[in-house]
C-alpha cells in the first residue's frame, strides 16, 4: 500500500506521518508513506526527525500546484491524505493570494492527478471555519458554507472542488472538517504555542479584543485518529466533522495557560481584535461518532499539560521559529 501525504512536514500532517510510521494505524502497518511538502515557513523537516530513518518514508520537497510532479507522485498511490495548506488566518488577512493558490489550485491539481491515477481514497483535510460563526448549537455537515476569512473561504472553495470531483467523476473523496487543534510541533504563530513560548521566555501574551471568542480545542492525536477512520471506512462523497474537544473562550484558555506557569493576568497584553473575528465555532460530531465509532480520547487538561511540557523540553525546536512567527496567534 502506498499513501501520499501532502503537507506532511507541517503540524498535523507530521503527526499523522509519525503515527503511521510508528504503527499507530494497523491498516498502514506496511504502507509506504510519500510526503509531498513545499517546506514553506510552516513546514519543517525537524517535525519528521523521529521517523526520518524509516525505510517506509519517502520525502519529496515540492509544490502541490506542480501538476507534473503531482502526477508523477500519484502513480501507484492507494490513499491520498491532503493536509497541505496555507493555514494561518491572520496571514490571510494581510494577503490572500498564496491561500488561493495553494488551498484552491493546489487541491484541484491533486484531485485531477488522483483521478488520472485511479487512487482508491482521497481524504481532503478541511476545517470547521468553512461554516462561519455560530452563537449557539453546533453545525451538522450539511450546514451552509459561510466562510468569513480569506483562509476559510479558500478552504471552503477546496471543499466544493472535492465534492465536484466526486459528483462529476466519481472520485472517492471524503472531506473532514475539524475544530482547533493543539499539541506538540505546532508552529509558534498559533495561539497555544505562541502563548506557551512567550511565557517560557518571560514575556506577555497578546489577547485579542474582549477575549470571549469560543473555540473547541482538540488534541492533534484525536484529529489524526479521526482522519484515519475516515480514510479506512468513510463513505465516498461524504463530509465528516471532527471535534468534540473542549469549548473555551480565549480568556479561559489564557487563564489555564497562565496557571500552568503560576503567572498572573499582568502577563496579558490586550490587543485590538482581529478583523472579522469569528465569535464561536462548534461542530456536531454525531455522524462520525455513529458511523465510524469516533470519540476524542485525550482529556484537555492532560493534553495541555503534556503540550506545555513538550515546549518546555524542546526549546531547540521552537526557538529558531519564533522570529518567523511575529504575528499574533489564531
Ligand atoms: N491547525 C488547526 O487547528 C486545523 C484545524 C482544522 C483543519 N486544519 C487543516 O489541517 C491542515 C494542516 O494544518 P496545519 O495546522 O498542520 O498547517 P501547517 O501550516 O502547520 O502545515 C502546512 C504544511 O503544508 C505545507 N505546504 C504549504 N503550501 C504548500 C504547497 N503549495 N505545496 C506543498 N506543501 C505546502 C507547509 O510547508 C506545511 O508543512 C490544513 O489543511 C488546515 O486547513 C487545521
């Protein structure tokens, strides 16, 4: 079996690859894993260091928009797991061209090549942000797409292309839409690693607006397990929400992180709100739970404590990245 993982040197993609190559997913026990990653500012070969010696790993540096390369790599592939994206909302507010290129054109390039190669399953990794913002309740998968940021608009566009390749061509595509992830190896521009590394450096943490925006936090390992369930058993053409973590306002999240460092509210620096800042995200995970038996397994307090410890113990991983991460977090 051969698996093509795009964006496998990023935060979530590298977790999936490390898990796949260390035997966490029995269906991939003997699989060859080909990683295609452009190594943008967010991609980092160090994220794959624990499995770099695996004879089952092949790493290719390249762009998912490169049709010739993508077609070549797609030959003989059974499963595509597509993580590669421009993923940071704040960057998409400053400039959205790269988001459209990678997230829309890149996804179309992969879908087209997968069709040509006759791959058995294509999992398109998307986000709950495509649904917009919801004050109460949770979105089921058939809710309208109402993206509010250039990032989420580009992801919604790619979801629609995935749907079209199934409806028009019968390509066996599944789309996953997950809530906010946290865990080790997350680039320190996103809010949890940004706050943790600032606190480790004795600095302040920038809190957007009134701090009352709500996010559902899911450990990256739970996300990747959900993706693998969809890869193995998801029905072609279907969308699966993944979430069911812990809903917290940004203030509550900040309080928990301050507590982990015995730090007080004086370490918080209020900053003007993000433009168009979505108030709340919440996905309904009934479908993946009942159809595929998915349930998140990592309790938030434990996952957060482990994550803080990982950043404490892996300063050499994140210190070189801090300068690249001058923007305020997600
Ligand atoms: N981080 C979250 O909380 C979250 C939640 C839900 C969904 N997602 C989705 O999961 C996926 C992975 O997110 P992440 O947080 O790991 O992102 P990330 O920014 O950490 O990693 C993205 C990876 O894609 C690579 N990449 C970017 N452009 C590329 C291109 N043109 N060609 C090849 N590779 C390219 C980068 O080098 C990097 O390794 C994304 O599709 C994102 O939309 C993320």
